[in-house]
């Protein structure tokens, strides 16, 4: 009898192999995809943070320059109030930008935590999936060999039964022929 590994015999080991493969694929694909998108977002957030920091520095420099002009008293009162208004505006912009920067830093830290979380998922479920695939495959193979041996034994038993029945039928036919010739 030809043994085919992929024929018949649905059992637990096939399901373990299937679940293990599914676990490996999902563990590798989904967390890595999410991790990649988090890394891209993190890079974008860092870029935005640097832009915000640059804007804060630029506004601070402008405010310092304007405050120096105001303190020198080289300008009239009208320009002075205009410069003071500009300084207040730059300070408000700086405060808003610092709040945005803090939010971006917090988001970056949260994304780093998610990246760590996905690394943990990969290191837990990938080996578990691999174990299920190997364990299930080896036991499935052993089970399949046993099923094939059982089928071979049943086939041989059927052949022997058929041969015995054929001999008995031939013996009966011969004995009937002997009886009919003796009459």
C-alpha cells in the first residue's frame, strides 16, 4: 500500500500544525507590520519635534532681540508697545510650541512602549507557534505511519480471508464434482 502523508486521518496533530503555522504567520506579520508603522510615525514625530524646537529657539531669539531694543530706549512709545506686543506673541507661540513638543515626546514614548510590547509578543508567540508546528508535525507523521501500518495489516488480512474463502469454495466445488462423478 502506498503511504501518503497528506491523505485521510483528520486528527489533533493536523490542527496543532495548522494552529502553529497560523500563529507563526500572524505573530510575525502583524506585530512587525505594526512595529514598522510605529517606527515610521516615531520618525515623523521626531521630525515635527525638531521643527517645533527650531521654532521655539527662533522665537526666543526674536523676543530677546526685541527686548534689547525696548530696553535701550532708542525707540518711541508707539514702537515700544508694538515690540512688547510682538514679544508677548512670540512668548505665547513658544508656550504653545512647548506644549506641542511635550505632547510629541509623550507620544514618542508611548510608541516606544508599543514597540516593546510587540517585541514581547513576537518572542512569546513565535516560539510557541514553532513548537506547535514541530510537535504537531512529528506526532502527525507518527500517527499517519500507524494508520498506514494498520491499513496494510487490514489489507493483508482481507487478502488472507479472500484466499481462504477461495480455497474453501474450490474445495466445495471439487467435492461436488467428485460426488457427481461418483454417482
